[in-house]
């Protein structure tokens, strides 16, 4: 897969695997099932949002969740990336993005500057005209395991972790 073809995902997709909304959960699982043997990219900031959500949960839920997350980040080729000066500049200067929070602006700028496909459940990002050429439809997830057996077992153990939309508002 060419560098430009590697999709960017955000915290809504990663945490979406544990979302209380079954449609969001199915779409996120569909993404990971399709891209598990391929590549995806997450910014350090989006990974940090995932951590912030989990750290607000009880220790018991963290202990159920982190083995799955650790192994997934180890086994799947998830590239981690910071922001370059061009991304920072665009995020600061786009007047049409004034209503977005900083993390959303940075993500949008990263997608546009690097011309990468984007998977997100974030409706504010779906409304941005500049992102329309980059937004991707989620692969359909059918029943059955989304991961290889050992990782699937960890995923099943982690399913007590439920993410609500409110969890994202508390870290923005």
C-alpha cells in the first residue's frame, strides 16, 4: 500500500470497537477486520485521547481493556505520527474550522496536508467540505471474529469496557 493510501484513523474509530452504540461498534470492528493485516496511521494526539478515556474508567475496566489494546498495537501495523509544521500552520489558519476543537483541527489538517484517506465517526469532521474527498466508508462487519484467535480472546475479555459519546466530550 502506498504511503498516501494508508488511512488515518482517530480515537472515535479505535474506541469505537467498545462503543455502546452497536452501529459504531460494528463499523469500527469492520475497519479493524479489514485492515488488521494492512496498515493504519494514528497521530500521537489521537492515541492520547484513547488513553485519556481509558484512564477515566475504573481500574478493573482498565485491567480488562489494556491487554487487548497492548497486543493490538503490537501486532497490527499502526503507524504513529506527530504533526509537521505544515499541519500545524493549516490547523491554525483555516477560518472555516474555527468551531472545531484543537484535536479536530489537527486531524483535519493532517488528512488534507498528507492527502490520506480518513476513517472517523466524528460528525463534525464529516461536515467539513475540505475533508469530503478523503472520508471513507466503513467496511461492513459481518458476524464472527474480527481478529486472530489469541487477540479475539483478549477482545472478548475487554468487552465489559463500554464507551459512550460523553467519554469523548470529557477529554476534548
